[in-house]
């Protein structure tokens, strides 16, 4: 009589370790920026409140919905690919990219409005942080969209499936990091008074 191994498979890290290391490094960088923002805000609450009141809260809320919806689409893409439904996975990735493009468009309009009003990094401490935080995040959204675009093309070519969705999981993890950062950034910069 042979004993079969009844132990469950050990948990595995979803995605690539290198991508997770990048995510941790990016999260730490943003944490330092968030803490710096909080300390600067505590020193000049009136300036921060007055400057915050010029931000478009509705645009920020729409961007929040766009990124959360994009994350949901990415989750659906990974789920589809894991059951060998690559065409469906590709459509979900495309939907996530549409959400990302909506975010980028609204941020470009917001940045343009601030530039037209003469606001730049030297306007005051709030706007320095606003432009640094949202600009740095904006670049991460662009990077995540490029990553998802590459994954979309590879998914259309049938590169991923139930036996290998590792790269797709890595892209999803990076996208979710970008989403999570905005979920912290939006209330911190746009809402909290």
C-alpha cells in the first residue's frame, strides 16, 4: 500500500517576484511622499485647504471610478485566461485600457487647467506636492497601460492560458498597485480637509 501525498500544493506568489519587488519599492516611495505631504499639511493647514478647494473633486471621483473599474476588468481578464478563454481575457484587458485612457484624459485636462491658471511646482507647497504626487502617479498609470497593452497583444496571440498566466498576473499586480495608490492619493490630496 502506497501513501499518497495529501498535502495541498504550497501557496505560490502570483506573478513575478521582480515585479513584486518593484511594487514594494514604488509603494515605499509613495509612502514617503504621502508622509511628507501630511507633515507639510500639518504645518500650513490654511494654505493646503485653500489650495485644495481649487481642485476638481468630480474629476478626481470619476478617475477613482475609472481605476477601480479598470482593476475589476483586469481581474476578469486573468480569470478568463486561467480557464483558457483568451479572447474574453483580451476583451477585458481592452476594457481596462479604455478605463486607463479615460483616467489619462481627465488628468491631462486637469494638468492643463492648472498650467493655464499659472500653477506650477513653485506656486506653493500644496501645489508642489499635488503636482509631484499626481504627476508621479500619472506616469505609473502610463507604465501600467503599456504593460497591459503588451499583455493584450500576447493574450491575442494565445501566449497565456490555464497552464501559464504568470506574466498576466504580474501585469495585474502592477495595475492593482496603481489603483491602490490612487485610492490613497485621492482622499489625501483632494478630499481631506
